C-alpha cells in the first residue's frame, strides 16, 4: 500500500510536469524543425549555439574568451573552446559549475550512472528538463504515438520493492496511460504475472533498455510465445545484433533506438527508415579522433548543450564512438545521420592480437548455444576473456563446448577463454546491464 501511494504521488506529479499546455507547445515547435531544409536548421543551430556560448563565457573556465562576439560567429568561437570530459569537470568543479557549484532551489541535478567510473552531477534548469521531454515525445511521434495511446515502460524505475514476491510488479500510471513494469522482477517466479499484465495493457509502445526488452523476449521464446507490440523504443545501452533480432522476432515490432546521455549534450534518434539521426536542434555534435581533430572515420562523440543554460557544457567529449553517415534519408528529414553508437570506449575488449573486437563479432560465440539465461563477456587480462553464464537447468557440457568452439572458429582462435557459471549477473544501480566489460584496467 505504501508503494502504491508513493507511486501515485511520484508518477502523477511527474506527469503533471510533463503533460501540459506548455510542453505541448514545445513539442509543436520541435515538430516544425523536421521539415526545415538543412540551411535553415544550421541557422537555427547557430542561434542556439550562440545563446549557450554567451552563457558559458560567464563560467570561470571560459571567462578569458570574452563575450564580445556575434551570433554569426558562434561556430568560429566554438573552436576556441578546448575539449573537456568528465574528468575535467570532476577535477576542477569550481571552473565549470555555476555559482561555484552551489545549486539554486529551482534547479535540478542529474547524475551520470557511473557505469564506467565516478558519477558526475550536472545542474539542470527547469526549461532543460521540459525540453528533454519534448525531444523524447518528438521521437515517439515518429512512430505515430501521442496522447490517448498506451505505453509500457520497462526501465530502471523503482515501481515495486525488490523484496516483493507477490504481484503487482507494476504500476498503472493513469495520468499518462503508462504501465510501469519492475525490471527487477524479470525472473522466472514473476515473469508470467508480468507477461499477463503487459498483454492485458496492449501497449502501442514499449520503452525499454535493450537488455530488459531482450530478457523479456528470451522468456517469451522459452515459452514459445509472442507478444505483439507495434513499437519498442530502446535507449541508455548499446544494442547488440542478437538482442535486436530476438526483440523483433518476439514482439513483431519496429525498434526505434535512441542515443542520449545524462550530460545531455547530444541526442540521436532512429527514424522509420532505420537511420540514426542526430537532432540538430538539441546540441552541437562533432566526431573527433584520439587527438581531438574532426574525423570522417570512427571517432569520439563531442557535444555542446543547447538547452541547459543553467550549466552549459561546451565541447564535452564522451567515450561513445561512432561515424558520420553521408547521404540523405528516405524519411526526408535533413537531420545528419550517424552509424549506431558502439559501447563505451572503456568497455571495448581486445583479442589475442591486441586489436579491439566488435561486440557484434562477439555475439557469434553464442550462435546456436542454448540453455543460457544471461551472459556477459569480460576481459580479465591481455588476451584473456571470461565468459560468465547464468545457465538454465538444461545447460550441459555440450553447450559449453559449443560456445568455446564458436569462439575459436568465429571470433578469435588464440584468445584464452574461461567459462564461469554463476547464479546471478547483477545490473547496475539503475537497472542497466553491461554485456561487454573490460576489467583489465
Ligand atoms: Zn530518416
């Protein structure tokens, strides 16, 4: 009962903030950008960039750059800003945080998940919080989703106590027609109850992490079942081919992936035609090589926030890697395209020759291997991997042999592999899961 009351207040309150006349107006405005030609979008971006940079030069780190520049010079001025990253901010908060790091009562604070190290806090303005929602809703609109339709959410939200063993493992947020499911209860004893509730809700859209949607799809596959949901919106983790394949198969859906981060400096959304579009009205995006120079090859994503004037992050380097994709998309939007964003650079793992091994290649190791509930591939030393498995009851020595044979034949013939069986592979505090991890450093 306590949880239900808490949920009503928490999600009800959040809905009031997210769904009102003002946020609808923001969404309408954003939707107009979709039909703008490239030059007009560039001009719009320039205006946003100018506004952010004018605010940034008030921070101690950038004061020396001065405020004496005009809107048409914004891109040129941007080049004078050095690249910064999470460590830069953690080491010298007094230079990069507004008001010497003191939060004002109307500002909120966002935290990075800290999956690859220390979490970072970012001060957010109210406006930026509302804008974020508008951008997410614009992406949903690409799937024809809007008010009156039902969505289900299977992410990190705490909707039921972890210790709870009886339904409900969900909460019906009537303010938004949203069924929130507890990702912490995605396991054998509770899964049938969760599936039944989800089927009853008949959502138009499922919001999930790739790993939670995949886990649900695995349980459906185990039961020989399919659960039709028109659209699955994924975000917050890289999506691997084996996950995409099974999600498509079990939900008969279209997947619309989204790339964003707690620092909110860049945002890319997958369209109806499967292209990942950088949203040019969200932030200024660059792709740079190891030395920080622009590259047409695979490089690091660097973003500058447009909408968080409380704490503008300028040329903020992320550890995500991707590449520009030239050409135009059949969807008609003049939003630039990028290739799918790979996992965190820190989590890349290397093979016996010291070269990085793509996670897509790693999935070959699991080809035709059955009886596994969950897996993780970790680099534990130079040319040494550990493949961790949560086996189901039918897992046998044959499955293990097949896995090892696949690694030798399809992935890397010389890397040392140890298969470790375990009863649990924990998620992060936010309920996310890292399928590939590098534990060598
Ligand atoms: Zn497109």
